C-alpha cells in the first residue's frame, strides 16, 4: 500500500490497520511454517506496510509534540 494513501487516514484508522496487518502477518507465518511457500511475498509486503504505518504514527506524534511546544 502506498504511503500517500495511508497519510489520509486518521490516527485511529492507522492504529486499527496496524493491528489488522499484524494479525494477518501472524496467520501468514503459521501458513508458512506449515509448508506453504507462496506466502513469503505476502509476508514481506505486510511487514513493509506495518513499518509504514508505524512511521506515519510516529511522525504524527512528533508533529503534535512540536505543536504543543510552540503553543507553550
């Protein structure tokens, strides 16, 4: 998924998607352990999506902190 599309999400939506992606990753890891080799690419994509969501959440936190500092 593209980061531009993710930036349109609210913080709550990002957290929900992060949980959803993590759950999917958990299930795919079990599938891979049971011998299905076609899930490796999906695992890689999900790991990247989780990282993107976490990065955007952190950026939002940093911007909020900067805004609070400037207000004080």
